[in-house]
């Protein structure tokens, strides 16, 4: 949980954070930080986000000076995958830099290969038909067209080029005594590979740097094009790819997965968000990466079939009477034709481990807003209604009737528990035979961004004044003004001569 102290002039800060959170909640990519919710009190803003303990990529660069091509390739593959996903969703980050890239866990921090998370979307913007004009970014990473007040999503690819250059040599491509000098070099695209460090770097890597630091944004690579560059093909083994002994079990979980009820799906999403074992999520992430061949952050039908074929499980699945279309339909709860990372985790995760009495009681209490021991139609709308504003009233009533066995108009904990146990028991039938004629399709009600204000309120009730000292430590984390670490410090440490 991140805590930011509110000041008298915090209205703009709150609006910026709210915009950032809403955008992040719409993103579902393994290399983008997951934000669940935020809420505001009189003195503080609380942000509930995914925990990353490995620190900033910047600090890792300072420690190691520069990376081998294999390690740099692994980092850039993840970064460009996240950028490609954002751009496809219409989101421009506008401030990509090593300080805004976290290493996922402290266990990975001292290893060569590690997972990253892109953070700090406080300056992000939605893609528009007209070019953006506001100068946003950090000196060393800002694209020339941003300085000229007319740019689009390609500004993120320039920043990626700067990051790749730094990963390979430990120094930024554009440097100067002040911002004016730095900006002048950026505008002319003045950088070189003349230092002796570059003698060890392949021509393929240098070529990719040049394609990303192309001064004309129309000629600059897109994120998808960069991912298809020959450099990644020549370093295709530079991927974290551990042998997964639990893969057959995960595949079995897919074939047995059946969450017909929208409340079932919402509950599973809530539990995966908050209670899934990290070790299991790490394994699922590896499998997801192995399926997602084009690194776009989602799994197509073709990639799903290829992934199953590569693990010798496709024939077994088909022999058991399953169809690929049927499996994808069960997993793809938002019906966009692809399997997202969260959908993938929900389908494959061990349901017995997360559907415990304690976890189910916690989920039920969050959904039961008025604490009367039942989930009413209005509370169901509150859980699922944010993304389903056009759903007709009778559909909400039918959802209740499908689960409400004793016909008292709400869902008791016992009915809720029974519904969730159907996920484990894989009984492909409605809970109540009396309402079998009712049908609510996936197109009627969508599951998306399940973590809502209830989660924040639940956590809020446990917060005491003892958090004040933590809030003081986070006062520098304002999205409206980025923290700019100077690479002059890095250059001095690395003792790289300027040319």
C-alpha cells in the first residue's frame, strides 16, 4: 500500500491519481504494475497496488554498470511487450525510464534474469487523433518531437531506445551540463557508439538502438515492430524459462475450469488478486510467457494451440472431449477473442488453495456492503455494475435467482459458499434447478477490474494513525512531478569518458 499525504492544494493531485488508477485498472499485463484501488481521507491518499520488492531498475544499473546483451534482451522484451500492450489499448506512458521500472521481487534482484514491472502512469495519456502538445517527460529520455510540441505514442519508443542504450553501456546517449545542452543534442539526434564498451556489442543490438532513436517518429519502429527485430531472434534463449513440473496440473485445472456464474467469476478474480500464492502466480507467469509468442500481453487461439502442442498436452485435452474453442470460451470471460493474463491465472490456478473458508468469508464480507448477512440485488450491481451500466434490471434479478436457493431475495453465505464450491466440483449445471430457464450470457455482463472501493474500505478500517510516519516517507511520490535521478551520478560511478 502506498500512502501519500494530502496538502491544501491537493485537488489536482487527487484528480491526477484518480486518472492514473482508472487507466491502470483497465490494463492487464504481466509487466505492468497492478493497481487494485485507492481512496482518500482528509489527510492521506491510499493506493492499493501489487507488491514489488526488488527495487528500481535504475539502482540495478548503478550496481552492475551495464548488462550483457542476453540480460538486456530479457529486460527489453518485457518492456516492449508492456509498451505494445499499452499502445494497443490507446495508452501512452510518456515517462518511461529505469526509475519507473521495478524488479518484481527481492529474490530476483541479485540474479541476471528477472521480471520487471512498469510503474508510474501519472503522466500517461490516451491516444488521440490529433498530436499531443504538452511537454512531458524526463530530460534524458524525452523524444525530440515532444520538445517540438507535436507527438504521439512513438515518443515511448524513443524512451525505450534510450533505456536500451543505457542497459548496454551504462551511460545515456544524450548528455550535457544542463537541460538546454541535453535537449539540443536530442533535437539533432547526436549519439555515438564510439566508446570501447560498444566493441563488445553486436551490430544487431546497435541497429535496434538506431531504429528506436530515429529522429523521425514516422520512421521509428513501433513496439510490435521492435519485438520482431532480428536482435530478439538472435537472443531468443534470453528468456526466463524454468522447467515447470506443475504444468500438467495447471492444464488439468483448465479442462476442469467452469465458472458459469458472473458472481463466481468476480469472486475468483477478487481471490486471485488478493490471496493467490506468489509462488504459484510466478509459475503461471512463466507459462503465460511461453504461450505468448509475439509478446503482446495476450494469448490468441493460435498461440494457445501452439503452446499446448509444445507441451504435448493438446492431444490429451482433445481426447478427453474438450475443444479448443470451448476451452477459450470458458477462459475468455470478457469475450474479446483473447486470453488475458488475469483470465489465464483465474483458469489455471489451483482452486482448492484459494477457495478456503477464510478466503470465501473475506470475499463475502466485502461484497455484503451493509453487513446484513446477504448479498442483495443492489450490492450485486455495485460489485459488477461499474462495467455493466447498460444491463437491464431484470438481468440483475435473474442473477440473484440463479443463486438464491431459499427464495428470500438475496444470497446468503451458505448459498455463496455452495456456488463457489461448484467451481471445484465442476458441476456443469445451474445451482437451482427451478430457475434453469434463466440464462445470462457473457455478453450481458462483463467481468473487468473487479477490485473496487469495497477492498479499499475493508483495508481502510484497519488503518490507524500509526501510518503517519509511512506517509511522510512517500511525500516525494507525486505523480504530477517526477523524481529525476541524474545520470551524471551514474556516469561518474561508471567512469565512462564523454565524447
